[in-house]
């Protein structure tokens, strides 16, 4: 094998081996987060970001999601969710980011802005696992902006989706409370 070819093989093998390790590192960050070890999770994520500036886009998107989840204030979380949604719109994490943005804005008494992000999620991600939950929050934002009939239509559409029992109960309760004459 020539020197150049050997160098190429070494680089390719290194790249192949580095990717799973990077994903495993993010798995560890998430495990720390789920166990409530937030300081350790933040430290591990910062180290991962420092060591993996050219990680695959899916891993970069996941790192942004974890950054948002580990944020110590709402503004930092919103910035990370927004960066994720705008930078990696085709990522599997983008719908979650839009949902969290909408929820946060609704909680911050900004229903018009919340409605924009939630409408985008519902419109642009028809197969998102959290789509029905997003529709529930969209209906709440619609109601908060004076669009009661739109809210009821959104809830009725959400009820037709295949959804988990808890989300179905929340949608049904909202329809009963808000949309029944």
C-alpha cells in the first residue's frame, strides 16, 4: 500500500470510529440529564461540543436540544431551541424544538408568537410524534389570541390522529370544556 493510500485508509477508519463514540457521549449526557445530574451533564456536553466541532449534523442538532434542556434560564433555552429549529430544520429534533418554543412563549404570555411556531410544526412536520400535543398547544394559543373557532377545529383535527391515551384525554377535556355549546 502506498503512503497516500495508507493515510486515506487511516483517516477513514478514524472517522468511522469517531462517530459512534460521539453519539455515545451524547447518550451519556442524556443519561446524566435524566438522572438529574445536571452539572455533570452540562460539563460533559460542553466537553463534547469542544471536542466535536465537525460532528455530523444529527449529532449537532441533538447537542443543541440537550443544550436547551440543560439551560439554566428560559432565554438560553429559547435561544438553543430556536437555533436548532433554524439551523437543522430537517433534523428529527426540530419538531421538539418548535413545540418547546411554542410552550415557552405561551407560558410567557406571548400567544401570537407561540402560535407561529406551533403552526409551523403542525404544517411542516405532519409525521412528527408530538404533532397531536403541538395541536393541543396550538389550540391554546389560538384561543389566547381570540381565535376560538380555529382552536376548536384544531382540537377536533388533533383528536383524529393516532395519539397516546394521556394526550387524547387532554384533547377530549379541552374540547368538552371549550368547544361544546
